[in-house]
């Protein structure tokens, strides 16, 4: 099912402004696969003449021929000539195309793999003084290559782009409307598919999440069965180490020392690959509330994408069984453990929603988790901790994903832990509960944050 275009107002505004420049420019769009980059470009280009070419890894001469045929839709007889190199093709487009027409090269990294000199050729045409400008849009899924082509100071195209747009996964708030789901089902769907619009489109063709999981993810021939491996190959020269680290984190190894021990390397050697995974948006580094990533060693590494978390948690350990088509058995185990998986994502959504939900008439700074030793020396953990903007108020929260929850009991437990927390002194404490469902005996004076509030209060994208 093809979903309607999902609102990306900020990205669209930036692209439309750049496309309307009268003097021509280089526009760069990048982001991980399945985020909707091509769809975004199509929407932005709707009112502009353009030739759109989706590159692959074919020989350069074959690609130039295919591109010239596409360009002929805008420039009559463009394909009549034979272009022996990219400079000739791009120069011909620059001189013959209408002044308001754009050339779009989607998946530019594929072209560069086949023709490494292409960025320098584009640079030469852009930098040529006194000539008609080149109106060019480039797009790519390899974040490593796209960043290297335009953000690296040593790259030929560095400083040449008039607009650079990173297309991130969609926020949770976009999912309920896209898949026509109620708030609770939206939380479950987001915990499985993450914020990738293409995943949502694929899932929309099935009657239930379970049916979609079986066909798309668990079936060895499913479209998404090997998706994380392809994702890593987009951005890594070698995906072996990244795959190992993601698998270990997904299986519950969150401390640097644990990861180093399991892969047989020193913790120092893992700093760079972990930083790369964080930069790509696949891993996040958590530190307790009130501590800095620069000064604390109390860090935990977690997968920062729900779909990757699901895949490494449920697919990787069962690859052998799935290769034997034992899908029903694996699906049964997945569904039995799914509430726990959703609960973990729900806790993350609770923290993510905190700055966008008014609680006790106050607005709150971004939330964190806190863990460590309480004032009594015992272990202590609190799901949600946030300061008010003036830092005089402190919000403590608990997230529960259960069909039956007694808010009074949850609040009482949270209040007891607050008394042992070493960071609350001198500030007024407020409480909030993020609950899947609430019993009739709510708690007077305590904010209850529901799935509907979370899935509509999430921040806008971009």
C-alpha cells in the first residue's frame, strides 16, 4: 500500500526555498534507507521541471546512456548524442536545459563508486566562473559517503552546497495517522517498525502486526528479513564489527567493559566504532541524569532504533530456525515476549515525550534515566527524571506497559525511591506516571500520561 505523503514541513520548506533560487545551486539530501528521501524529493520537485535519475552500480557508460534518456524528457534530442564522460554530459545539460530545470541524481554514492572522479567533475563545473550555473540535486542513502562528499573539508564538493538536508526517521506522532491505528496499537507498531515510512507502507498491507512480522521479517524471503545487514553495508566499509556490536547490545550487553570482553578487544579500541554507530543514529549512549558524557564513566549503550532492536533481539538468535522455515514457532515466542520489548520502547517514548507534555502546569527539559546507589547505599533506578526550565522543580516518572496497573501502588513505589535519590535535595518534586491503561482508582494530583498523549505530543521531525 502506498501511504499518502507524510508531513515533513521543515524539510519541504528548506528544499522548496533552495529549488526556487534563480541562480542555480547544489542541493544535497541524505539519510538512511527507507526514511522517505526519494518521496520527499518528488514532493518538493512537483512544481519544478526536472530530470530524475535513480543510479545503480552499472557500468558508467550504461548509466550515462540511461540518464541521457531521462534528460530527454526535459531537453529534446538530449539522448541523440553519445557522452564519453560525465563532464560532457553535465556540461551539455547545463547549457541546453531550460533555465528553471533541475537535474536530480538519486543514490549518488552508487555513481561515485563506479566513477570516483565524478565529485571533482561536478566541482569543476560549479566553480567555473562566468558561466551558466548548474542546477543539481544529489541524494543518497550511504550516510558515510554523502557526509564524506559534502561535509568533509577535504572533499571536492565541500562548501559548494546551497542546501544540505538530512532526512531522519519519522517521529512517533506521524504513525497513528499513517497506519490508521489507535494510540495503543501505534505504540506497538512503533516498537516493531520504528520511524521508517517504507516499513510502515509494507506493514499496511497486512491485517495485523503478527501477520506482517511473519511475512516481512521472520520469513527468510521477507523484504525486511536481512534489512539491517544491507543498512550496515551502506555505511560501513566492513560491517562485521558493527554487526557484532549491535548484536551484543541488542542481546543486553550495555556496558563498554562487557562489550570489550565479548568481542575480545580493549575498551579503547571500541570507542571509535561505537562513536560511528552513534553518529549514524543506530546506537545511543546513556548516562544517568545530572551527569555529563565527558566526565562520567557510568555509560550504557543501547540501540536507538526500535526496528534494529527488534531485529537483533528476535531475528538474530533465531536465524538457524528461520532458515528451516520454522516461522510459526519463532512467531509464537516473539509474541510471548513482545510486551516486554514494547515496554522498553514505551519507557524511551516516555522520556522523549517529557518536554512536549505539560505536567503540573510546567514545561520540562529533556528527560533522562537515573541509576546508581541511593542515599542508603542500595541500588536505585528511576525511569524518567527531568528538570523544569528554571531548575527549581524536578519531575520523577515511572513508565508501565501493562493491561492492569494500579496507579496508586506505582506512585507509592516511586515516592519511596524518590526519598532515596541523592539528587532531589532543595527542589520541589513532581510525579508523573506513563501508563498503558489506568484503573478506575486513579491518583489525585498526579499526572497520568497516556499512549494518546505520547503519540500526539512527540516533537516534529527534522
